C-alpha cells in the first residue's frame, strides 16, 4: 500500500469549495487563506494565434504554460466551440491562481483582436493537489493576488456557471478519430480537438482487459454541456470502447469556467 504520509510530504491539497464542509481550527483557516487556489487554464486556438497567447502569459508572469499542436475536427457546417473547421490548433495549458484567471483571459481576448465565432475558446479545470515546490512558487505571489482582488472587489474568476460543462477525453488507437467524431456529433457534440500521443500500459491492465496497446494513440478533447455529456460518452464507449478495435478509454473532467475568445 502507498504510504499516505509520503504523499502528503510531496503533494499539497488545494483549498476546496465543496458545500457542507464545516469550518476547521483557526490554524487550518489561516493555512487555507495562505494557500492559493489554482486552476488549469486551457486555451484552444488556431496555431497562428498561439504566439499571441504565449506572449500574454509571459507579460502576465504566468510561470507555467505549455503548448502542444492539435487538429480541429469540426465539420464545415458547424462552428465548433473550439474553433472553425479543421486545421492545426494550438492547445496551451497554463497553471494560474484563480484570482488571476479573469485577468489572463481578458488580456488574451484584447490581444487576439478577433471578432465573431471561431476565435477559439478557453476553459478551466480545478486542481485538487499539486507538488509542494510548485505550490511554493505560487505562495510567493499571494500579495499580487490580493492587489488584484482589491482592484476588482467581489469579482473572482467565475465567468460561467460552475461546472456547466465537461471536458470529455477519449484516447483511442490511431485512425479512428473521424469515425468517433461522427458518432459524437450524432449524440450532440459540436466538435473537438485531436492530440497525437504514444500509448503505454502496465502489463496488468493489458492482461485484465485482454487488449494490446499500440504505440500510436489519438486523444480527442470534446467540450460539452452537462446535459449532453452522458449520451456522448455512451455513444463513444459503445462504438469505440475497450472491447472494440479502437480500444478507447473515455473519461470526463469538470470544467468550471468557459469563455469564448472573440473580442465581441
């Protein structure tokens, strides 16, 4: 068994907003106040606009941001939430304090100077834990966060109803993306973004499921409203799950903020 004390020494739990939690001791309240709330911010835009977002991240001193190349899957008839049509996409992952997310997104929209649908999209995923050295970096900028809060009293990073969307992640063998997306659209999806990956698996799961793991994998990201998540995931699982040739692994993550990057 994993020693939980070792985990706690390496990783720190982040503040929670779960309902029904009773106030703890004074020291716990103080610790929570001093622990910044962090978000994983995900931008998906046309590749030609990636440098604009990375420049904003640098100007806003976003300490950790990473860029990956993706491919759009939206049909020409549908204006996808993640962009227009097919083509190279930039998927940019940022770690930022919750209080700084609104500022970051506002600056990105201002610098992109794109009007109307297809400018791209940004959304955030809550973090439950992070390793201590990274958390220490954010703790050092708590004063900056407090200044932002003073300038924007009563305004946090919430730009949409909490958990109004989910990010559906499907990991399948190479070559099944187009078929999978046709199935997902029939179930209510508007489109998605594809990342290429290399598959690896421990011998135990491989034997348990009776599958083989191919090197070439495709990761399909689909942003969907809550009420469409279940039918989309069911349709994908039935047609491209582990018992099929696609050998798909499908799961979802809660998305607590969604914003289009159009300047309108």
